[in-house]
């Protein structure tokens, strides 16, 4: 299970802080001050620190990649590549990881956190699938790039014991690519109910467009997961509201589909009151 929060540990007289989300930086700042007062040398790292290194620079040493940190966030997680070929404005990966790099070796674990596995060479992809084959409940946690997913990819993924297969449909213009990827996964024998689709909301979309994407995903039997856009430098979670949206629209959208996630699939949007 993911910790989904600030992770802290100590080794001898050194305290380590790993911060994934920028809205946890204020808490990390307070912890760094307290730990320093307790006599610890504090080292801070993680995606949020890479995005906003100045925030903790006066109270902690800014570290790079700390050994064993991913296991502390989730003991079942691993990376086989880092970075991405995309430069999506809403995503932190281009800032904190840069260009795509394939790793020569990695720990064999079922939750693969690669930011764009399908952008890797076919040799690397096959190596990943072959090594994962004996494991159960595999999850390509960051999602598969629908624009790159071929029938060959889908057929090989179908060989695995997948807990869930994740795609994304971030805007209206990528609809054809998403539907092709979905159909390829279905043709490979992956059940629709095993496919979860990240649907970006509150970015540059209009609410009606977001609702169309979410409802379409629901209607084809997959499970939509609305992902609320957060600015890369926000210090308060869920504070940002796009000019196209209202707080009420965002809340209604996310609460409705959370109900779907937890099994209340018969609810009609027009009748829903959160």
C-alpha cells in the first residue's frame, strides 16, 4: 500500500524526509525544524523537493535519490525506467526526471511505476513482461500511454496476471487514441472492468467535456478515475479551481465517480446529490 504522505525515518544521527506532494512541504518544514532541534542532521528529497528545492533549503540538506526510499513508500513498487518522452504541462515528470532512460536492472516487484513504459524499446518492454510473468496482481501504476499501445503490447500485457490495467484520457483530442487502445486491450482478452481510466479534470477542459469523457468510459464498461489538476507548486491540496470550473462542479464530479468506484454503479448523474 502507498503511504500517500510525508515519509520520515532516521539512521544514527541523520533524519530523512521524503516528500512526494508539494502540499506536504509545510509539514516537512516543521518536521525539519523540530528534528534539527533534536540534534539530527536533516536530509530532504523526493518529487516535491525537486519541484520546489528552495522551500526546505534553509532547514535541511537537499538530497537527490535516497537509497531504499521507494520501498518506504510502497514495498511492492519498482521502476524499470525513469523519465518520459512527453512534455505535458500538467505533469511533474518532465521537471523532476527529464528524458526517458531505460534501467539495465531493477528489483522484481509487481507494482511498476514507470512513467511511460510503452515509450521504451520493444526489447526493454519484452524484458519487463518476461520478468513479471511469474508474479501476481501486476499493476503498471502510472498508466499506459494510449497513443503508443499497439496490439502487440496488448497481447503481451494479457499474458500477465494483472490486478488492473490503467489508461488515461486527458482531453477531447486524444479520444480516438484512447478508444483504439481500449479496443486493443479488449481484443487481447482483458475484461473491460479491469481497465481503469485516469480522466484529467480542472485543467484546460470544460466541465461538459470532462463529463463526456468520464461517462463514455463508464458506458463502455471501464472504470473512470477523475484526476483533479493540481498546480506543480501548490502548497494547499485542492485549492486551485480552473477558470472553466466551479468548486461545486469539481466536488460533484469527483464524489459521483468515487461512488461508482465503490460499487454504486446504478446511480444516474442527473439524479446525483453529493
